[in-house]
C-alpha cells in the first residue's frame, strides 16, 4: 500500500460528506443562494412594491404605538442621551410573550440586567404593531454593556410568540428599520444583528441573535435576504 492511498480515501470521504451536506434542505444557505426559509417568507409577503411612498405614509403603515418606561425609572432611571448611528436587530426568544407583554415588563422594571440594573430597548415588533419603549434619543441596555452597540444604536426586538407571523413581523421590522434609517440618516451598512456587537468577558462574545436570521450563529444568506428587504423598503421613500 503506497503512502498516498489513505489520503485519497480521506479525500473521497470528504467529497461524499460535502455532497451529503449539499443535499440537505439548508444547502442553499451553504452555497450562497436564497435559503428555504427566506423563500417561504418571500412567497408569503410578495415583493416590495416599486411605487414611491412618503416618509409619513411609511410611518403610518408601521403602526408604532408608544408605551414608554416612565422617565427616571428602571431602564430610564438615568437620563442618557444618544445620537444613534446604528440600528441593532434582535429577536426575543420568548415563545409566550407578545410585544405588549414586553412593554408591560419593561414599564414595571421586571427585566433585570445591563449596566444600570435594568434592560431596555427601543421597539418590540410583532405581526401587527411596533411598540416603542424609550425615545430613540436615549440609549438602551440590550447588546454589549458599555460598548458601542448600546451607546450608539437603536434596538429592535422581533417577537417570537406562538401564533405570531414570522414573515409579517420581519416585514414590519424591515419597514421600521427603513424609516429609522431615513429619519436618523443611518446607512444600510450600519443595520446589524445583535451578533455584530461582542460582549466583553463572555466565552461566546458574539450572541446568536437574532437566531433565526443567522446561519450556524453567524450572519449569512438569511441575514442578507433580510437586509436586502430593508433596502427595498428604504428605496421607496420619496419626499
Ligand atoms: Zn439580542
């Protein structure tokens, strides 16, 4: 037996393993095409229209409802002004609570953590509404403690409770993001998943969030699809 034979065998095994990987349904994300789940969302939502829309019309279509944390309490107990230059996308990983339940929890100081003892973020989106918890001119506690994710970004959480349409939640989030990009002059390159902001001192600094838009815990084809949809909504805006 020559020395090269085992490596040929190994190479063949790798070839078959790769082929097998490419036959499973998630292959399209591996090869760089549109992943199956994004195709499903696209099919249920349809394409974003090409027609122009005013910023006001876009805002109206998002259905933003304010339910602010009281000023001076809990996540707003310190006044911390912010000039946002990024938008951070999260998902709740809460399979029971809707956007209103998150609003209630934030208003009561029920979600502890972050650098001031309480979590807070700007919007929670579900299929039919975007609930706002703090003004976009104040910083939140949602990403990376005292890092730039918290200091410079508007945070959007997408709901995952049962019965909530993931496709419609994604589209409402994409519209809200486009509107925020317009009003705050934030480029699409500054729209990032929570994953983007490393958390100091963690063994896994890059959080797998929003998990259903990432591939193997990292931004890939599904995230690219979502960002493209945000860009399409943004392109519609005409003053
Ligand atoms: Zn997150």
